[in-house]
C-alpha cells in the first residue's frame, strides 16, 4: 500500500476549574479520529506542555489497511523525592501490561494528568493499538550504554531474542534506559551495527555518509539514528538495524528540509511527493531522509515512530 502523510495541530488551554486530564483526553480523542481513518502517529513536536496548556504538531501516516486506537495512561513520579518511585520500573510494567493487550508505547506526553499533593505527579503515557492485528508485545529495558561498542553488544543480544530498540525516555533524576520491544507473533530476529559517522573523521562529508547508507542498505541494514555515546570521545556513530530472517534491501534519498526543522505541513507535503515516487519518510524534519525497501515485510519496511529513531522520549 502507498503511504499518505498528514499534518495536524492540537493546542488547548485549560479553563479555570477544568480537569487537568481534559487536555490529554481531548488530544487522544483527536488521535483516535485520525486512527479510525487509518492514520498512525509517527512524529510530534510539542508546542506547549504545562499546568495550563498543551499543544503538539503531529505527523501521521496511512500506510496499511488497518485502523488504530490510541490510549493514554498515567505514569507517577515524585517531584520532591524522585528516588521514592522507580519510574522506569513502573513504566516497564505498564508497557508489559499494555503490550499483552496489543498496545505499543508511543511516547510520554508533556501534559500532566494531575498535580497530586505537591509530591507525586502523573504524566500521560501514550499507547497505540493496530486494530487489524492480533499481535501482542513484550518489552524489556537495559541501562543506557556508554559506548557504541556496548550498544552493539546490547542490541545484538536483545535482537537474537527477537527484541529491537524501541524508546529511551529520560526520567527526571532517574536517568535514561533503553527499552526494547518484541512482537510475540513474529519470528523476526535483529542485528545492529554502530559505524563511525564519516563526518567524524578528517575529510569526511555528507557524500561519504550517503555512500555508507547505500552500502549498509544493500546488506539489509536500515538506518536507525546517529548518536555520540558518552565515552566515545565526541565521535559520532550511525546506528543500523537489520531483520536477519529476511533478505531485504534498502535504498535512501536525502533531501533539503522544507522550511523549518520542525514538523510542519510543508514536511507532510514533501513526504507525500516522495511517497508518489515509492519512497517513505524515515527521519528527520531538519534533514529529511526517505527510503524504499525491497524483499521486505514487517516493521522495518514502514515509516517508524519517532521514538525508534532517537535516544530520548
């Protein structure tokens, strides 16, 4: 199925005396309207998140015959004594419970559900369900790696068990972990590579990066993200992921950003123009990359969700 991209804006100010959760509920209701039309959330730039306001500019894609249901759940943390609540443990358990019901984690929203007693607060955790699938999901987490070598070892160990990188939300005063997802209905296994970004070396340029993309794509590796790990001494790596049960081939096209570096209608227009050429949006608004996949089935063939492409929420 061809991909169709859509840009939407949501913004709401909470009226005096109005339930804090209304902003989240109304946002989820808007997503469910799009989900019923077959649109899947892939990227969002929050334009206001606090006690009074919440807004987000959203990019969605329709690339299957499925429809989607969205749901937001509370995630508690203690703003005064953060160590009293292990937020990562609570999030992982919530992910597992939701995964057993067929929901995948999307992101943590900036909007709080309630302010509590001045200590414990609740933020909204967004989930999505593919209504055309009976798949269930499992999740696991691991400490954030300090080097690209550690990431490769971790990603390949998880991938051998069918888990692939999914998200890395940063919790206030509790640091960051990597979260991995497994589709219980799939036999897929994954391998990852962390290669030096050619631009981190003398003489390296954008053309060298594109050549690396082409070489890895021909070997079945899809671009995931670029990152400089804490102990890699400023060296950037390009991370790749491969479904080892397939002989997929990926090709890439890099374009200039259509205006600003943020999610906009112009980005959706550019993505739709590329979709008509058989390409799918990969990442990112500031430096758009598009890809095509051959001999490929499953999630790596589709436009990924923002959380899969970044080491942050």
